[in-house]
C-alpha cells in the first residue's frame, strides 16, 4: 500500500508534521507557511516536502496540484492550526467576518481538496471564546462538508513531553467509525509519571548569563535524554544565554526553586511585571507552557531552575520534545518563536499512530486510487533542489 499523502497548513517549523514524517504509513507531500524563517526550518527537517512560502490566501489549489503533479483525490490528509487570535471576538457569522481570514483559508482548502481526514489544532482558549459559541460554529461548518467531527483537549504531558501544555485537537473524518484519540502514556499519579524539567535538561551544562556550551555536560541520564540525543554527535547547538544586566542576574540568583519575586528581599524585586514574570521554573516538575518568550524573564516563567538565567533555545526545544538534531533557522528570537508556537513532536507521534489506526480500521472504505509514481519533490516551485544556504523562497507568480 502506498503512503497516505499529507498537506500541512500553517506548518511553522514542522512540529505537527514530525510524527507523520517519521511514520512510513504517511508521506508529507507539501506544506505552507507565511514566515520565511519557519518555512526554511521546515524544509531543513522535511527536505522531500514542497514548502510554499507566502500568505495562504495566495495558495491556489489548481496551481498547487499542478505543481505537485497530482490531483485532489491523492490528497488524503490535511493538518494544521490557523491562529485564532484574529477572530477571538467574531460573531456567529464566522464566514462573513474579515477577522476570521485564516480560518476562511483553512476551510477553503478543506472544502476544495476534500481530504479523507483533517486535523485542526488550536489553543485551549478556543473553547471559551464567545462563551463557547465559536467552537460550535467551527464544528458546524466542518460538518456541513460531510465530515464526522470530534474535538478533545490534549495535555502534551500525557504523551511524554516534560511540559504542561493543553491544545484543542479537532478532527474531521470521511469514515463512519469515530476517530479514537491517542491514549495517554504518562500521568501525574501512575507508575509512568510526568517528565520533569530535570528529566529533560540535566545532561546540559548549567551555563550562566552570557555563556555558551557546545558540549554535553553528562552522558544521557534517562530514556528521554537518550531519545533527544539519538541522531546527534557530541556537538551541541543553540545552547547559549543572553547577557543580562547585573540587577536581573541578582534577581535570578535569589529566586528559590519555582520562586516568584515575592520570595526575594523587597529591595531586589522588579518594579514592573505580571504574576508569572521573573519567575523560576521547578526542577522536579513539568515545565509550564513554553512560549516564544522562553528567553525573556520579563515576559513569562522561563528562568532555569538551577542557573541564574532564562532558558536557552536548546533547552526550550528539549522541553518541547524536539530532538537535538532538529534544525531551526534565523535569529535567536526567530528560533524561539518557531519552538514556542510548535506542536510538540512527541504529541504528533501519538497523533500519527492514532490516525494510522483510524485508516486501518476503515480500510474497507478506502477509495481505490491509481496514483502516479511520485518523484522526489523539492522546495522551490521551479523544481530546483536547494542547498542549505539557499533557503530564501517565496511564491512565484
């Protein structure tokens, strides 16, 4: 049986694609991303996928199918998560409101491609927007396309990620059997405990402010660290800390494990900030939700549990379950954005396994497809293979 073809929309650096790309049951055919650094990172890690860099509204289905040398019956699955902030206050007429442009585009592509299955990933807050009306509107719209639609909140810590991070996963299936979400592998109260920040980071050097290290401090201390280092040699990348001022360094030195500014002497407390800013993480608990500001103490709880500094880019990637061999692209702030907005790869592995099972259980309903033998597809629309230093790409007219 040939692999099932997937298109990833709003793909970012490729966290949601990761599990599908590692599973021979699937083939990542194409992806779309508006931010060039994230798209370049995606291509570095998924070099056989065609990555269309630009605004999704400019991605025309006939052009894409022609460029991929295929037709829509060969597109089995669409995955992706359009940002919801732009339409958080949209009324009932979702499809008529210009603030919902990104949802419009996701819906347009699903409507035109008619994949057998789709995954729509978003923040947990989607459930409470408009007092719960928005999620019902979205589900009704997908149902209007004759999909069996389900949704569930998944906590990535339940799937072996050392972080508390909840996401809404909406699925749509053309099959009769209901999609079964992956079963948790970890919990806070059974024999397979949630992984902690210590589990994730204890083999990395406890560098201080304005320091860096390209070597591991220790051999892998647990199975998670072995997995993170599986395809990596002894050279470590992205493990450097910013140069913080003396006052901030003093604040970070004084903070206890999991501490906040209220735990330090008053004369050292910052004069501004929110409840979760200038806060230290817990060493023996899962990390709080990683964001694009993982290296900015004034923006979120991101101070290392042991060292007097914020998390490094590599530590943020570890906490999101990106293996050490995964490549990001651009400036440090751009890389942190790619990490902070990603679906953790370990969650995507569990989702891919569940989607595979869903198709296998419905195999008698598969549509017979006579597919052409695919060539390897490369990033640029001109069908030229790119080297790693030629990754500036955009839509061609």
